[in-house]
C-alpha cells in the first residue's frame, strides 16, 4: 500500500504532466512556416503592387459609377447576353459599384494573407477585468500589430486604400440626385385657376349643376389635364377634387355654403394624412372616409376631421356657374392640398 501511494504521489507531483495526464495542457503550436513574401522582398513588392492595383481599380470603378449615373439616360435599353434587354443605366451602376466594393475586399484579403504577419500565438484566457498591466499589454500589442501589418512601410498600399475608401461613399452621395430639385412653392399651388371648368373624371365632360343630384358625390378635375400627358399624375395628385350636393339646410358651416353653389360643395379629395383619395362617401351622414387609415371628414361641416390621423380638413375649392351654365372654379385652393407638409415650414 505504501509503495502504491509513493508511486502515485510521484506520478501526480513530480515533473510536468503530459497531455495524456492533463487534458487542459497546451499541446503547443506547430512550427511556423514562412511565406515567400516573408523571406523574399521582391515577392512582397509584387504582392504590394497587386493590392495597390486592386485598390486603384476600385477607385476607377467608383469614378465609372459616377460617370455612368450622369451620362447614361434613364430610359437607355441595351441588349446584354445572357441577360437580354436590360436598362443600360442599371447595368452600368451595378457593374461599377459591385466592382468597386469587390476590389476593396479582395485587396484587403490579399494584403492580410501575403503582407501582414500570420504567425500564430497562444495566450492564456484572462479575467474580464483589465488591470493596468493588461491595458499596457493591449497598447503594446496594438503597436506591434500596426508594425506587423506594414501599414506605415507599404505606402503604396496605404495611399491607394485611402483613395478607394474615400471615393466609394461618393457612390451614395451622387444618388441624392434622384431626390430631384427642391419643389419651391410647387406643392402650394395646383392647376385650378379662376374660370377653370370642372371636368367629370368619368366622362371627361364639363359639369353642370343639374348633373349632380342631391346626395351624390362626383370625382372631378380641372380642364386642360390630359390623362395621356407625362405630367398628368403629378398634376392630378394636387388638383383632384370631389363634388357633393347637399340640401342647403344640411350644411353646417356658413363659409362652406358661401363657397359652394346651390348646395354643391367642392373639396380636394386628397387626404391630409398621407395623400390617399378620401372618396368613400356615406350619404346619410355626409362623411367622406379615407380607406388607407380611416380618416373621416364631415363634408357638411367644412370637411373637418372627425376621426383618424389626418390633422387638417380637406381644402375647399370656391366654385360658381359661368355664363354657359357650367361649374367653374373661382381660383386655387386657399391651403395646399394633400398631406400637411406646410406645418414644417
């Protein structure tokens, strides 16, 4: 028994444990194999030029992106095999931006694999709290890493990388052109003018008072708008109106009655929340409902908001009857139609 204990003590306390005895022992790292660039400066120079070339190609691709965005028309269609007919602008933008980003990534990877230090190091796990000596070690490691990366020595790599990284964000900056020029006061005015005839959207004919029976709601637009014009959607988004005919005694707001004609009231049909058409009409209550977010307007009371997120009544258009018996506008809206952007000004 005594002999067994002595042997056991000798086995556990004498000398260093082997990996078979201690599973947590560090088996050690294999010998480091130097890369060709580590021992041949000419090979290192070739790798440096390769990385610089990739960064330079990225710079040129970014410049190509900007040039394509400015020079290629948006409606340019080209045939590219195997994609078929595609937008020339979109193809050029995707190709140049993809090349720019790829070359930055490829250059960084090639730099890390051929020029930065690849020597593996083993270190013990440290507590979360960092004492002063650990902080000093971190700073020392950072300086050592900066030196091993050869960031200061390989000026060609460093400068071309800076150029590539500086130009790539310009790809996003030039896209701001798509926001278009500032609208100025365009959103505050529509196509309605004094004397503009009110045209039925369905029949494309001018409206007379007798065309609108009591309780009916008709959607309309100003004369001079052609649905086939390229700017029709822009103009109708501000000028679209709806006419409703009420019994004069049912109109609660005196100004609304004065701005109408024989119980016919004309309001913008563009909801003041986010611009959906608020044309779901409830005849018994004289309420107009926007289907997007259920904003509800009382057309008998100046189109004021009685429910929902809209913040303002629907602007009313002053109307009259011209000498030919047709309904016509007396001018533009008093307030800009559509969402309440003017509150931000």
